C-alpha cells in the first residue's frame, strides 16, 4: 500500500481527491491537512509515502511545504497537484526537491499513475507545463527584486515596502524599476501580474 497525505486548503477538493485515490487498490489516503505548515508533522505522524500538495495554501505554500518535507520527512516524496500550472512554479518546485508536478484536471487514472511513479523514485511532470517552462525560462528577477515586488503586490506604498524590507525608499524604487524592466511591465501592478502569471512570485 502507498500511504498518501493530501494537503489542500479547499476541503471539497481534498475530499474529492481522497475519494478518487481511495478507489485504487494500492493507494490509501492516511492524512489530510488544509495548511502548508501542517504537512511535515502530518506526514511523520501518518508515515506517509507521498504527499500531494496544492501550491496556494495558508501557513506555507506548496513549494515551501515540499522543501520542508525534504528536510523534515525525507522518506515522504512530494507531488504538486495544482490548478495553477505556471512554468515558474514548476521550476521552483523541482528546485526544492518535489518529485512531480501535475495540474488538477489530470484524469484520475493518470493522477494515480503519477503517484505510483513518484513513489518508485521517478519524476513526473505535466508535459504541457514542461514545454512552457522551457519556453519561459528562469525568473529574470534577483532575490531582492522578487522580495520587493512581492511586498509591493499588496498595494503598499514605496515607504511601506521600504519599512518592511528594511531598505531605503530609493533602493526600493530602483528594485521596482529593475523588476518592471525585466518583466516588461509598464507599471508596478503590471510587473506583479506578469511575474505572477509566470510563477516567479
């Protein structure tokens, strides 16, 4: 039996996934959580073999949860199962040690097969997303530009972002300007949208 942990902040989605996967003779859902920061403790408690992680969750996002699993429960492999099939997400997930990345509209039998392959030590990646990832490439943003753009995404003023990032206002303006130039966004909001669409934030 392959023991599964489901992590998704939407109870309905978790329930549907559990019902589908429990139909498979060799798969058993042994734990479900709605927050990313509950993943490692649940995986350890339930002795899960594979964790299916959504990207957008409270506490920790699925990519950060995959990194935490690799560090805190290395025997549990992670498979990102998300609505948000963004190329940058795929690259970031694989970089932190996720074993696979598929989108939620994957047919049930393909999802079950992906779980089995991940459990056996293989990497599984949605083929369309793999192509998009190669086309889009790595994020052009530096770590600081990403951080400042993330803080600015909530609509904070330059002064608020500077205070939160412990930077001068001039430095924040420079990072925002560089991020706009690299993303091709004409405004800060457009740079945020482009970066999010590509999975760079």
